[in-house]
């Protein structure tokens, strides 16, 4: 019986969610399995992987063959490194304490790298948001200026201003006084 470490798809259309399972190679993809050792959610940012590292190492030791995607996930979580260190312990090249120390050092380095990448992504998102906001504010200011200019032109066209001639250039006009006589009112 060929035992595989593979993904079993769950979730709805467009939103996949996978279980990482140990299954017989002849069983259908989403069919019978021997043991569920974790889950993988590629939709979340970053992808969420929950994995029982000890169980995965045990199955690798017993000869389970991971698929390509499962191998990438196992490598990302450090299962392949832990298995490599366990082979060294079994052969007597290193002690269990040294292997555990190396694995824990790798885990902390990996976690630091992931957290710094998350922080950089968050900072880049904040910087991009600030740039977008500044560009929008600049665009809105230009737009408001153009609108106020058009309104001023429209008001000028609706209410034409009579040009006033300066007083020095106007010819003097004689004032004419018109006297009116009122007729007596009829009684």
C-alpha cells in the first residue's frame, strides 16, 4: 500500500480550504484517509497552515510520500528539517539536544522573518494609503478650483459688468433742471 501525504479539498467554489491528510495512494482525493495531520487555508493573507509536526515526521519515517504541494508545506513548516535532524540522531552524528536546539533556532529565525515580512507589508500598505490619500486630496483641490472658476465665469456671463469709464475721461455734462408745474386739483 502506497501511503501519501496530500491535500484534501474542502470549502466552497472560489474559497478553497484543505486538510493535510495521510491517505492510501489509491483512495480518491477527497475520499477515505488514514489520519488528518493539519489544515491549509490559502485564501487568508498570509496563508494559514496548522500542522502536527511530530505526526508528520512519524509518517515520513514510516515511508509516506508527500505530493509536491504537501512537500512544500512540510518544508515551510520545518518538518523536513526536523526529519533530517532525526536521521542524524539515529545515526549517532548528533545528539537529540543538539538537534532540538538547531530546530528551535530555525523556528525562531523563521518566525522573525515572517513577522518582519508582515510588518513590512503593513508599513507598505500604510505608505500606499498615505500616497493615495495625498493624490486624492490634490485631485479634489484641483477639481474644486476648476469648479469655482467655472461658477465665476458663469456668474460673469449671467451678470455682465458694465465697464466704468474713469471720471477724468468723461465729458462734462450740463445739468438740466426741469421744472414741473402742478395743476391744481379739481375739487
